[in-house]
C-alpha cells in the first residue's frame, strides 16, 4: 500500500485565545485533486498556510512523503496573483523554478512550453500591469506547475474572475494537472467548482474547523468543465453536499450572532 503524499493528524491552530483549527486529520494521495469546502472563517486558508510552511501549527502532526528533499516541493497560488511587477511574465515564472542543476535556458524553454499551453506565448516579455487579471492568474497557475512542487496549494485562485475567465482557468488547471500528475489541494466557496475539479471534497465545520465529512466525485476524467455539471452524478452530489454545507453555514450564522 502506497503512502499518502501528505498525512495530517490531529492538527490544531490557535491565535491567542481563538481556536481556528481543532483536531484536523486528513490525507492527500499522490496525484489527487482535493477541494476544501466550508463556511467563511472555518480555517481553510489557515490550513493551507500551515501546509505551505507560511505559518506554524499549534499542535498535531504533518508528514510529507516527498520523493526527495533537495529543493522546495510545495507551490501555492493565492487569490490574487503575486507576480513581481518589475519582472516580465517569463521571468516571473523562471525565478520560482527550483529544479537543481537546470540552466537558465532550460528553465525558459520549459516555461515557454507552459505559456504555449495557455495560449500566452506572445506575452512572455510583457509585464504584469500590461495584461488582464485573468491572464495574470493564468501565469500564477503556470508558475505553480513549473516550480517543481509535488504538492500544489490553491486558495480560491479564481474568486475575482468573471464566469468566462473562471471557466477557462478551471479547464486550463485541469488540463495541466492531469499532464503533470501533481497532488493539488484547492480551497473554494463554490460548490460547482469543487465538484467539477475534484476527486474528493472535504467539508469543514463552521466552528473550530475540522473535517466533518468527505465526498467522492465519480464524474469520469478527463472532464469538460462546461458539460460536467450536466452529469447525473454531478446533480446528485450537488444536492447531497448542499444539505450538509447549508447546515454548517447556518451553524456559522448562529455562532456569529451569539
């Protein structure tokens, strides 16, 4: 039996007297796409930041089973693309590539191939303020997959995009993820998005965030984002998760009003 890429056991996080995460346990299998879903304030982003190493945990254990430790193996995409405004798009990608022993030329060649997949090859020498928000976020996704990370963490990367841009980025992310065979943990408030993209969906509780339920997504891959929502299994799962998610949202409202 293969070991999961990431094993989280009894994880907790407090800020002062405030318990944000309490007894969180989960595992991420290699090459799996998992979404975190839950009410606002339940600790989804905090969990991602702990896994990325940006903040420390208060208690519990996180075990990574990476194939090697010779370079950084975790990449993260934020809600807004953190591109360096003084660097061109191609340099924004290559500066984050952690492949030891690789020449600048080889890094650029790999990055350009990703830009071609994204239909952005003619923009490689542009700067972030010269392109649209949707294009910047696409470069953000490219950077995650080019960086050499085995684990990719995404914190609502499409939340500020319109429907057309969001649909395009969802399809692009699925395509690159399937080609690269990375493990991806994705935070979203959008149930449609979670079902369309994921192998599994983890629902977090309203208070002192923990994983309270897990859902398997059985829509066949590869998936077409525009048509997946019409699959019978999508509709059935949407109804099932809506019931549990609504209960957690209602619980969150009660807690905020106390």
